[in-house]
C-alpha cells in the first residue's frame, strides 16, 4: 500500500491550476520516457539482435492523447504520476514545455514509467514497459473535482484498475463528463497493472467513446478484429472505433458503421499514430459534434501527420495543419 500523502504536485503548477479547475479535457494515464533501439532483427526466444542506433523520446498514452487534444485547441490537463527520479525530472520538463496543463500531475516514491522499444528495419516493434510510478497512481479530491468539471475525460486501459473504476463511477453520475476509453493493450498485458476485464466490461456499456486497436480487441472479445465492432455493440457499446493501422478504422454509432481509410504518407515513425488518432477522434466526435465520417477522416489525417517525424508526439498537428492536409487530399 502507498500513502497518498507521499505524493506531491510539481512546484511549478500554479500557473496552470486555473485550467485544472474547469478543463475541457482531462486525460488519465502515463507520461513516459521511450528508449528506442533500432535493431537488426526482433530476437526470437533465446536469440539476440544488434542495436545500430539508440534514441530517447517522450511518450505515454495519457500524455500523448492530452497533448494531441491540446494541439487541437482545447484546454487539456494530464492526470498522471511520476517518480522522484531523474527520469521524472526529464518527463516533467518536457510536459512543462508543452501546451498541456500539469496541474494534476504529482510525484512520489518509485521509478518513473519508461519503455524499451525494439524496432526492426521493416518497422515491426517489441515494447517492454518498466517502472512503478503509473501503477501507484490513485485519485485524490482535487482529481475528482477536476474530472467532474471537465467536458470529457479520457482514460487508457493501462491505468490502474482502482483509478479506472472510480472514473467510471464519476462519469456515470447524472452530471458526469463524457467518457472516452481506450483499450490500449491485450488483456494479458494489462493483468495486475492496468484495467481489469470486469471494469472493461463496464466501460463497454457506459463509455461515450470506446476505442480499441485490432490486437487488443481480439484479445478482449475473442473474435477476429473485423467482427469487433459488432461484438462490442452486442455487449452494449453505443459508440466506438476499431483501428487497423494502415488498413484504417471502423467507426460505429448505434447500428451505423463508417469505414475510415488511412492516409498514405511517407512515414518516418508510426509510434503514437494510434494515440494521435484517438485524441483527434475524441476532440472532433466527442467534443466537437462532428459526424462519424468527418471525425474519422480528421482523426486519420492527424495520425498520418504525426507519422512524419520521430517520436510518439513528434508531429502532432494543430487544427489548421489537419485542415490543410485534408484540403490537399480532397482537391
């Protein structure tokens, strides 16, 4: 057990505290350091590989989505936890330079969450996550007040189950915020660190926007990815998106289905493309009131633009950049 009193907010959050009291959007999840290793091959069991290049950037689903929404012009606050270590210092410095409010970010004992990402020449990846700062995240009264005041709250399945469950409770209140949930990883990867299956079941029924990638959907629903939208609807999901990488996405709203094609771009790095898509989809479909086709195309454009630079947040676009990209592609 951890003592919530051990956690303290960063010393420099007073300037952004006003956003946290009445934000458009609160994103709950990790802010991480991502260490990339460009390897000769992805190693098989008992095998090996050689890293020809090593680099370090910042990521984390919560931070990526919060930043994506902020770049699109919304007051966006990140609710996350960092450790009291050098990694946490660097993550905080990066966030302080971003358009995201860190008024709900706190620090405490433990190691800041970080990822080791092996990337093969063909773009295939393996990701290993370490550190216990996110696992130890819990809500306090200021967090609950900010979530209640927000127009929408986003939570990733990598968030600890006690936090996700409480967010579900708040969203289910009569005046609760709109709720976006991202089933960010397969069930096996979430066990004992993230959201548990019973809470995911509840999210299916109450989320205003349920997003899942193909692999996560297959793990949770035990069906092929192309059947996931129907399977989610049968479980009571009212609105959602199933993403298929370069094969686009399927959006559903009630009985309506909308197929969204991915844009073909010269990608430098696809890391974070899914988070860019989720951020733009939540901003346009959940907050902006666009229809599924408009929101989906906007989100696909945001994801494509983010692939034009290295890192999970390397080229997150603003609204003008997305509009210009879409205008070029539809002429």
